[in-house]
């Protein structure tokens, strides 16, 4: 079965909740309306892209963020 693609709005919200607010994967998933596995996957992608703070993510436009992830 194909995975449902996350919207850029949801991706940004996941990254904000994890990097800026400091919520756990489960808390982030609940707040963003996603699954804990999706949050974990997004954080792995962010680490690979060397995005370690919300300020770095917030400075990127949607096209640049999508290309990095």
C-alpha cells in the first residue's frame, strides 16, 4: 500500500514541535495529526539534511526545504 504524502504545512509543524518546542515523537504526532513513525522518519530526514534547529528550518522556503528532505 502506498504511503500518504505529508503536506509541507504538516512537515513544518512536525519540525517546529520537535526542534523548537521539544515535544516527544508521540506528543508531536498527536499535535500534528500524524503518526509517531512519520515523526521519526521526518526527524531522520532532517538530521541527514543537517537541519538541527528550528531557526535553520524557518529560514528556508518550501521549495528549499522540500529539496533538502
